[in-house]
C-alpha cells in the first residue's frame, strides 16, 4: 500500500481537524468540542483531567461562555500550570503556548522575547491573554473554533521556517509535551536564526536539530573562535517560578555556549536572545 505524504510525515491525524461550536448545537457536537479542546491543549495529559473542568463545561453548555473563553479557562488553570509551567523553562513554556493556543511554532527569537517581556512585566494571566486576545487568534479561531494545528499547511503570513519548526514541537498524536527534556526544543535554531530539520513524529523522545541530536553540539569545530552576546533575565533559585531581577548581557565563546546555557537555567535565569558578535 502506498502511503500519502501526510501519512509518511505522521501528521494525517491532525490535518483538517477544525472543530467549531455552531448555533443550535447538539450535545454530541458539544462533546466533540470538549474532546478536541482537551486533546489539543493538553495532549496525552488529558487522561488526568477527570472532572476538573466540570464547571467550565457547564458554562459552555449553557451558553454563558464562548469556546474562546473556555480555552482561556483551560490555559489559566492550575492543571495547565502544573503540567507545562512550573516544571519547564520559560522559553519552553512559551513554545508550548504557541503550540497549544495558536496551533503553530514560534517563527523567530523576537516572538520569544515579546512574550518573555509580557510575562516579566505583567505576569502569567497577561501572557496567556496575549495569545488568546491577539489578532492572529481572532482571525483564525474567533470565538467558536477550538485551536488546532495549522502550521502543517500554508497559512496567510506564515514563514516557511514555521513548517519545519512545528515538526520539532509536534511529536505525534497523543504525545506528551512533558516527555523528555524540559529545555526548549527550538532554542538554538531561534537564537541563531537557523532552520529545523523535518523529522517525522515517532514514539521516541529524542529530536534532531540541524547539527545533530540534542540542543547543542557538544564538540564544536576545532579553532572556532566565534563570540555570541547572550541576553539574560537573572532569577532566583529554589522557587517554582524564578524571580526576575534584571537583564544582563554575557559575551560567550562558541565552545562555551552549552555550558553557559546550563549554568543560567540552574540559577533560575531565562535566556532572551543569543546573537553573534
């Protein structure tokens, strides 16, 4: 049997999965909306939901909130925070917000920096609102459509690199976003404006960058004397959420990038950008 391109790439299950709650909907249609929202936003973590969102489901059923407001409730919940916020670095959290709330991957470092600034200045709720209240969300999903993966097809304003980047974040239908490393999947490619290699989703938690497995190449080319400027928000240690104190700049040789990344994250800091000198 000949497989289609979508089947070979492992994305056939999430193509054409737009679910909308239309006027005069039936209970079956409502249940499909709820199922789609839980699957897209929580992935495999949805199996632990139980009756956590019974009140929000009732409000949606009674027409007191829209699908957009229901999605906002999920993303601001303690359940979402426990799965994706407390245990991840801030940049990884932003990657997941793009995936769960806008259905795509971040395109470049400026998008990461934008959301770092929002969180640092206004906090968690404002960070979530910045996706759901955005013009992009409004134009794509509006009040009635559940967010879905849309970066696998050409969309208005989409950068070509977004197609590649989404493969790095999407690791298969039902995959857990908590599997494997808690570090950002796109950190190096975004910081250095590099493309991602397309790797079909699998059950493996490993992922491939353009320079091999993992986030950073551990053995740089001999004699490579490039320097990079790393912009960091310093933070505290020993709390669930790092305390942001100030922005700092570091000049880092190429062969020390990996070590510096690890040091900053162990100290509770957050990397905003990495750019060549």
